[in-house]
C-alpha cells in the first residue's frame, strides 16, 4: 500500500486556505438562511449544502496528501451585521466573493485535478454571487484594483 501523495510546496497551504473559506461560508450561510424566507431561503440552503460538500472534498484532498485538515471554528466574525433580508443577501455576496478569491489559489497550482476542482468551484461561487447580486463581475475573485490599467511612466 502506498503512502500519501507528495505535494509541491504551497499545495497544502492553498487547500487549507480554500477549506477555511468554505468553513466560514458554511457558517455564514446559516446566518443568511436564518434571515430569509421562501425561495431566497431555499437558495441559501442550497448554498450551504454546496459549501459543505466542497469543504468535505477539500478535507479529503488534504488527507490524501498526508495533511490534517484545519478544523472549522466554533464561530466566525461576520463582515457585516445581519438583521434583515437585504443584509442577508449582502452577506451571501461577500461569502461567495471570498470563496472565489480562495479558489484562485487552487487554479494556480500544478496539479491538473486540483486546478480543475478549483476552477469548477470558482465558477459555482461566481454563479451564486451573480444570482445574489443580480449581476456579474468581469473577473470573479479578483478585486477591482487588480483590474486597473497599468500606469505609464514617462521617461
């Protein structure tokens, strides 16, 4: 029987980072869903399930590399206070944007399987964010500042 797969430097760290983002999203979607009703609440539940499933997959990837997945925190400090349905929707957008950024770290890795997983998860998060936001963004996961035109330097 062979041991865990060897991983290039940075692979485990990127997987742990994506896992941490997924665990925070699972927690956050509990708050989102608790503040919504009807079809938005059903969408929040679907988001919660998607993030839990992705977290489980990331844990398996880490374990297959001989790494111990970092445990989820008992609670998380939310980026905004949620007391209304509009604030719940805003939190869902923030969670998905953070997930997108975390998965950028996976799509930059050498492993084809991890890159594909990261790309699929980034796409799924971008679609959920667009549904919550009501619009899309040009490059999901990248801050607007990363898209600014380079400055020209006159000599």
